[in-house]
C-alpha cells in the first residue's frame, strides 16, 4: 500500500509540474507575439531628403489685348441720362465692330445710373440730375488694331478708356516649357546642396507645382475725352510665363 501511495504522489507531482510549465509558458508566448511587430517598427530607418524650390520663366510676345471703353452722360431726368448713355454706347459698339472685332469679344462690364447733387451752398444737397455710365470690355486679337479700336471708340462717343492689358490667348506651350525649366532649376539647386553637404543626391521623392502658370499681363493706361488729334500709339512688349515647383530628393 505504501508503494502504491508513493507512486500516486510522484505521478501527481509530475502532472502539477507539467501544468505549471504550461501556465508559465503561455504569457511568454503571448508577450512575444504582441511585441514582435513593435520591435520591427522600431527598426525602421527615417527617410532623409533635400527639399528645394525651382523657378522656370519663359518670355513670349503677347497675342491678345483687352481694354475697356465707356460712356457717361448726364441729364435732368433719369430716363434721359440712361437713354443717352445707351445711344452713345450703341455707336461705340458699331464703330468697334467695323474694325473686325467679333461679337464674342465684346462684353458689357457695367451699367450704372446715379443721382447728382449740388453741395455748393453749404445747406442740404440739392438734386441736379442723373449720371448714367456704361462700360464695355473689348478683346483685340490683332494687336496692330489696338490703337485703331481706341481711336474709333473715342470718335464714336466714348469718353472713358480703361487700361489696356496684353496677355497670351493660349499659354499652354509656354507653360510646359516653364515647368521643364523649373524642374531643371530645382535639380541644379539640389545638386549644389548635396555637393556642399558631401552626400549623394538620389531620385525625386515628390514634385509639387506651387505657382499658378498664368502669364503676367502688361498694362497700358490711358484716359480719353474727345477724338484724339493723332493715332493712339500702343507698344506691345513681352510677357512672362512663370512656374514654381517644390521638389524633394532622397539621400541614399
């Protein structure tokens, strides 16, 4: 009986030891599984790079002019002032169209009617009449006719001429050239920085266009009142298409 009891005790001790080993091993196994991804993430190397700005500019000759012409009339009655401005603008439009300007290139900018007052007596303002103004935006695609358009409008009754701006009708080709020049400029800057730092310049990681590729218009200001004695001179000049980019290069 004592031998049998001793055998049972030894068997129970072995079983308990096996259960304890399993219980101790479980948290170790779980902990290892949960910590493995964290250990891998911690070993990731940071990304190094050189960030530069590049600018590309293409100078081209404008092929489109935009100008504003207007008429202002005054009368004692509002209807008379408005009617007078409309009649004058109708003549101006007809004169401009005779020069070959298309209907699509004529756009009414504003139509206004305002009362006029006399403040000279120091008392309450006295209504003296009404002032009506109409203005027209004109696109001129033949730049040799810009001066002719201004003169014809003034001769027909326009007593206001706004600034003339010159631009490019389709800047797509010039913009593409400016983009290439901007990227080349950025690369040159990055190479200089890499050489100065004693590192090797890698490939671009990202390229971002940071400026709107819009040609910068050139303005020619003038005011008109009455028919000009000589033809209005207009110099077209040149305009710039500029693109700016930001490029990030890797450092291997």
